[in-house]
């Protein structure tokens, strides 16, 4: 015993490491076994279920002040969190738009957390892998190797990255130094009236304001009307605005419509605008052999947002922004002046990855993407995308064959909108279909969402799911019809 320390009244240091590693090993083995079974048996559980009051109550427990054995902590998580999931890993989850995760990706997240590296930069393997995954994303989309990119939390952030570079390049002044008030002519951005809500938030955060984003009408297929866009641009120029950026959508969230990306690229080029593509849904169609033609032109974009946690099924979160002009990308975010070099050797000799976005500390998102791509190969991911698109057209066929169901429009990709139609209209029809949707969820059968298309209310199925089978779609149609009849027979729609 160190007499000096003892006399100074120093107690032994504490650590978060366990006192007994063997015990942690045993518990971890159990947790992994249970996690594997959890995925194996996902089909046998309800898609979703309402939490009982006592489970809800657990989430109001106050800040723990004293310790709880890890086994008890894990037990509580099993009973509460793991038992009441959102359900998006289930084969019959088709709400909104999200991927269905995968075990290898989860293992990647675990190992990334174990290694614990910070991807803000530095000379270490995780940093190199992060750049490699960005390079793989470029390769998947046919982007040039000289382009830059960054992994971010998701598509919304990836869009913000692209739009920020667009603003700074087109502002005509040093926005970083002087702010948006120094911009002489107000900038205008353009997207279709189907554009995702994250672009509004981006315009607000960029200090340009929601009105700087003009929503251009869409054609019958809900794709941006190119002539209307051209007219809006010249109207704005004449009115003293500075048209700066066209945002094309490769796969709208409502119906999966894909703007004519080639025409948009051409128009942006002629008009001297930045061309950004929101490819959160559809950019990855570029790897799907039967459908890649639908996103032709994406490789001409100045920037693209894509979302590996959607059609690559990476566990949340991971999005990716790609920027053709790497120097413009770096100029938008770098805080280290170009002449300040990192150390010639050692840990600080790597690239500073925080120079390509807003975060300083960055998680090791790349590993989960890398491991799953390595295990399966990109071709399988491409086939799975084709499979989902084929499943949606199978479902559209079932809907058309069922007299009590109505299809909103023939699907383009993996999203289809339809409704149960017993001869009602307006609010009554909406209430009935909403009730069908809620009962499907509450009975744990399937998760759908709803939306408005061409002014009408529709149920919406988006299949971004590597576990869905055609049987699941047969079942969906049977159950929608059963519930529609049941609710109609009950003669009322509860609210
Ligand atoms: C999902 C989605 C986004 C937002 O992406 P997140 O990963 O949810 O942040 C943006 N645009 C479109 C078209 C989307 O489908």
C-alpha cells in the first residue's frame, strides 16, 4: 500500500469496467442468443402492440442514484423496450418509409461502439473505412471518384449538407463570413409540390426562409412539371431574385414518383443552377438491375442525398451526402485553413472528416454498412430493391382484382396507394379507411400509413423490406376487405 496516498486520504479509483469480466461474458452471450432468436421469430410476433399502463409507467421512473446489477438492467430492457418495438423489422411493416435493419449491421453497430472511435478525423482504421463507404456510395450511383461525401445521421441531414453547399456556391458573397443578409439578390430554390418536408426545415435553418423554396406543380404522375419550372425561373429572374438551385426528387414520399432527372440536369446546366437530388428513397435504385433506368441522370447531379438506413437496411442512423465538387464541399464546412497542415505522422495525420459537415465528433456509422455490403455483395441489395418493386406491382394487381378496393394510380416503384371503397365519399370514406388502418395496427396484422394524393385520402403501402413475401400481401388484401366489411356492418366508424 502506498503510504503517501493513504495518508492523503485517497480512495481507490473507480471505473465503469465490470469487476467480474466472466460474468459480463455470460450475460452478453445470453443477450446475443436472445437477440438472434428475436430476429428469427419476428414473423410470429404482432407487428405492433399498444403498451400496457405498467410498461408505460416504467418510463417515468426517476434518475437512478444507486446501482442495479447489469442482469437486472438487461431484464428490464427485455420486458419493456424489446417487447414493444415500432415494428419496422417485421415482414408486414409498410408504414412511412424505412428500412428493416439486418443482423450483420447490428453487429457492426455493436463492434463500432466497442471500439468507440470518434470519426471526427485522425489516422485510424475507422476513419479510412468511413471514407471507403462514401466511395462505395459514389460507385453505386455512378458518381466520379473525385467527388466528396460524408456519412450523416440520415437523409434530412444529407439534404442539408447538399443545400448548404449550393447556397454558399451560388450566393455570390462569402456567406460564411458575412451571413445571408449580405446576399444581394434573394436566392431561390425549386422543387416539386411533392418535395419532402425536410427541405422546408433546411431552408429555414439556412436562413433563406421557407418562401425561398418554390414548389412547382407536378404532372399526372406527380413528377415536377419541367415547363412550369422553366417559367418560374424566368419569372423570378425578371422579379429580381437569383435562381440558385433545383432539387429533383428521386422517389417522392407520397407515391414514389421520380422526377425526370436528365431533364432537370440539363435545365439546371442551361440556367446555371446547382442541381441537387433528394435520393433518400430512390438513389439506390441505381444498383437494381431491372429498375436502374428510372434514376438515370442522378450521376449528373451536383449533390445527392441518399439513405442507407432505407433501402440498404442499415440499422438507424445513417445517411450520406455526395458532392461532385469536393473543394466546394470542403470550403463550405472546413474550419481548419487549408495551409494549416495536420501533423506529418501519428494519430493526427489523417484527414479531418469533420471538415465535410456540421458535426465535430462523429460515430462509426460506416461499419454497419460496410459489413453488410461485404457479407452479401451489392448485387444482392440491388436484387432486393427489384424484389420490393415487383412485390408492389403484385399488390397493385391484387387490389385491381378486388372489387371493393380502389387503386390511386399504378405504382412507379415500391409505394402504392389504395383504399377500401364501398361506395362512400369524402369524410366518411376517409374515416372508414383510417379505422381500417388503425385496426390493422392494433390487431398486430400490418402497419400501413395514409396520405393525400390528388386531394383524396388513401392508405399507403411502402415496401422497403427484405422480409416481406407475396403471402404477406395476399394476407393484407384479405384483412383489409374483412375489416372494411366488419366496420361497415357495425354501421359506425369510431373516432
Ligand atoms: C426519408 C426521406 C427523407 C428524410 O430522410 P431521413 O433519413 O428520415 O432523415 C428525405 N426525403 C425523402 C424523399 C425521404 O423519403
